[in-house]
């Protein structure tokens, strides 16, 4: 597969992480450049020596790279995971080295740090870690960057693949949900049945997050139940100082030093986390509590047993045990200044909710649509491709009727969870248009209103794969969850795609004979030049060696040429050779691209065989030669095969074809190459689904054993006839006009398909259908 996505520097952290898992080291370089300064700032709070700082940072990045390549690590929260990795490495070094420090300053041994109850502090950190773990990872990521790092939404937006307004809205929702979860952690886990309903909503009630009806019901219960009332008073006290705990739990003892070293994030400008260390004179986390907090966060980010995070919300708000607020509280509400001792015994006053000036209200969930389709057919024992199309139907903004139309929100980062039949696996790597796949999941950045995106998911299909249809569950923070199933599963036969994508694509095809009429007689020359009505059945076919061929091919080999222009970058290239005779033990062709100094051996990627009916033993071999021809700009291509490659005789054939997909400029088009080798006996027909979008099309055809003097071999794509009444007539692009290739067809033909399907038939002439390429569009 070829990636047509933008530069990785514009990708979100989630996209880059997925690309690293797919083997893209350049993506990890982008992550390194993006986060290395934060890593150094964190490390300077731990070690004083600049050389040790660089050493520890390098070790952390190397360790995290290995974790990602093994399939572990974060999905989007790269920076918090990186910083906790640094802390773990530092603790490991400290335990190993056990260095002693000698000083004459007694204050170095007793700095006079105020007393901290480490048991209480460790418990608070545990509550925060549990609450943080219940959040979806994209909420964890946005909280880290906006609250702990103190970064502006505009700076965080590229990392998340969102707009600045989208980051602000997500951060607001994540802050409020974290506060509610944190408060709820302070409540006994096993309340009485008559108290359960109210206790489950106490956290939201303290945060003024219940509807009026639910709030009145909770208040009525608190008036009657002393136990729950005491819990409520306790939560009100915890809520007043909650901000002071969060950064300590997330960064442990390094919170103040790390944030203070952040320049613009220092002091009171640190947001939720930076205003934290004032509570209960907590200025420096005590050693045991700091280690416990760091360990909690390490377990959280490293995937150790912790409470499982919620799934991304299917609608405007995530589903939670607590009811969502009826009126949104401020983005950073001030803590209560009422001391715990002054709280009235009947019921503490509930602060009035205030509508924040920013961010904007939570948008409605986008009703995206999606389709999942095999590109061609998924065939047992062959690679294939699935096309996933996602459409955002919303308005992109503008004017209508003289008034401005508000733009619909984007979807937020898209995630596709792919479910495949037994024996089918998703191949990791780029999938086009910013999509990247790893394991059983693919993802990309947000889809804007009115936009369409398409991913081409390459799959490996075993010979014993099940026949179930693949399916996808598509999720995004601001879109409704969509589940779609492909219309067909794995089949026994058909035309599978070996390449598919969306690009400014064009086709280039050429080929020539490798077996031809024997001798140098005039009748043979007239037949080859097309001046004599003849076919390979009229001659004893033998190997053909063009006398103009450059030296360097094996002695006795068959060799011929075709002139194929290449007007653009080669996106994909396949070399095919086919003929009569048994399959060679080691099928090898030798390709000499234009301007090359010699012939390059090419081993077959796949070999298909056929026999019986109107055919003896025949085979087709092919190899992916994209890397070999990618830099070519076209010219004369030479191909040679060993003299034992084909068996000559009457009705024998042998030839080669080069099929190229080229970035020819112009509009975006869909392109696919369908692999096949299908014998069509006289009177037979064959049909197979393809895949395309509506519009004008170019068909790249490779066929074998067609006769020029016998008509009736037909090809239709989407009901539209291609190539007339004698599509396999011994013609190949790249040879002189009218040239008779005696059983080799390699051409680009126009079509306008009405539906994505192929039908091939034979009347009086038996022939073999090889690969078919299809470019349709513009998209």
C-alpha cells in the first residue's frame, strides 16, 4: 500500500504513535522533536548534571520506542507516558547507584520541610490516580497538556488533531468529570440500599452538577440520613482543596520543580495543577508518598491493572455513574474559601453555577456515515484490501439567504476498530489520507464538516480463512458511534486487490512476445508486423530474442522490449510473464529499466497455473517491482526469461507485461489493481466484483493467448464494453502500431462503468484474463 497522507509534522500524537507501531521511524523522530524539551525540563528536576540529563532523556526515548514497536505504550498520551518513563528510569538508577553525598551544611540534612502526613497524602494521590484512570485517554491527554503543562488550546490542538475551540471544550468536560470522579472516590464503596442512589450522586451534587429534580431528591435524603450528611460535609471539604492534590498525584515530588522550570507555565499560571501545592502546607511531596504517586501514574499510563478507562462518548457527554451537570460550571471554578469548621451542620451552601464565557457549549454529536467494502474480492490464500469510507454530512459554514451559516463541529480523532474473520489479519502501516493501522485498529485526525475520508486497509488472508464478513466500529469524540459490516466475506475465487488508493493516478502498460513464429521468413515477419492475418496456431512458436537487445541477458534466453512512457512518480509497478508449459521451479525474469546498466533478476511474488479444456499447461508469474522502477521516467524496457521458461510448439504462447500506476497530476482518483489468472474456454464467461467510484475510467488490461483472426472475446466493466468485440487480439502498448504480439495483450483502454463489476467471455476464441487495473474519478 502507498501512503498519500500529509507530512508527519502535521499529524497528531495519536497518528504518529500508530505510525511508529507500523514501523515508521520518521514518525518517532517527529514525536521526539515535539516532546524532547519537556523531557529535558522534567529530567533537570531529578538530576543536576547536564550530561546525566541528556543520558536519561535518550534512555527514556529509546525505551518508549521499544515499547511502541512491541505494541505497548500509550494511544495518544505520549508526553505523560514519557515523563513517567523518565521517573521510573531515575528511580531504577537511584536504587542501583545508592550514591552518598558529603556536605558541611547541616541544612542539607535537615532542610526544615513542613510536616506532611504521608499516609493521607498517599491516599489522596491514589484517589486522583483512580479518577484519572477512569477518563478516556484523549481526555487524559488534554488534561495533561492544558492543566499540568499549562499550555494554551492553540498549542495543544496540533497534538490532538483538533481545533483550539475543540481542545478547550474537551478540556472543560474532562476537568469536570475528573473532579466528580475524584470526589466519588472518597465515598464508601458499599453503601446501604436506601443510600445507594444518593451516594452515587454526591460527587456531582457537591459540584452543582445535578438537575434540579435530582438535587432536591439528594437534599431530601441528606436531611433524613446523618451518615450521608457527614459524607456530604466531608466531600465539601475535599472539594475546597482538591486542586492542590492533582499535580502532586500526576508528577509526585517533581511537580513544583518541573512546572516552575516551564517558563510561561510557572507560578500561578499553571492552571489547575500549578495552583495546587498550597493545601495543608504541601510544598514538597514526601519521599514515600511521592514514589507511591508516581507508581500509581506509571501503572495508569503503562497499562498495569488499574480501573479501566471509559470508552469515548457516543454523544455530547460520556456515560458515567454520575449525572451530567444541568448547567455547565466555569472552566476553572475557584475553590470554596469557607473553612471546614464553619460549615453549617444542617447543609453547606451550594455555590451557584456560572456559565463560562469560553469554551463554547458542547456541540451535538455528528451523525457520520460509513461504508466498508472489499476492494474486489477477499480470496483465500491471497492478500486483499478493504475500503473504509467515512462521510461527515455537516455544513462547513458559509452564507445562505444573506445570513451566515454556523459551521458544524469536526468529529475529533477517528478510530476504527476492525473485526476480521478467522484467518484474516490487518497489515500494519499507513492506509492513505492520514489513516494508520496497527494490530486491529486504524486511526486518523479529525474529519471536518462536509468532508469525506477513505482508508484502504490491507489484509492478509490465509488459505483456511473463515467466510464471515469483516466489520468496523467507528468512534470519535464528537461523532456518533457507527458500526458497519462489509457486504461480503472471504470467497474461494475472485479478483483480489493487490494495490488500492486515492491519488492523481494514471495507468501505463506495455509488453511484448517472448515466444514467436520461428525463423526469419517473410511470412513470419509479415505476421509480426500485422500485415498478415495469422495467429500463434499457424506457427511452431519458439523463443524470441530481439536482435537489438542490449547484452547481459543469459545465453539462450528469450528477450524483447516495449517503450512505455512514465509521466509522473511511480506509485506501484507489477511485472507479469506468462506462457505455455509447466510452472518452473524458480520462476525468474530479468528486467532492464530505461537507462540501466544491466538486467536485474526478479523472482516471482506469486505463480498461478491452469490446465485442461482449450488449454494445455499454462502459468502466469508476477512480481512487485515498485522499488526497482520508482525513479524511472520511462523509455525502453527490456525483459528476458531463461530458455526453459516456456514450452514452444503450435498454439504455444509466451510474453511479458509491465503494469504501472503513476501519479500523473490532476484531480484525485481511485485506483486499484486486481490480481487474476482466469482461463476462458470457448463459450465460457466469468464475472467478479471490482470496486470503483462513478465517473470516467481507464482500464489496464493484461491478457494471454488471444487470437487476432478469431473474434468474440469480450470484456465489460460495470456493464460498459471495453476494447470492442476482440479485446484479446495480440496487441500491446509499447510496440509499433499494428504489431502482432501473437498471444500477449497489454493495453490501457477507456471505459465508463455504471457499476463496479467485471464480466469476461469467450465465443470462438479461448483466452486467459490476467490482471486488471481500474482508475476512476475524479473522486
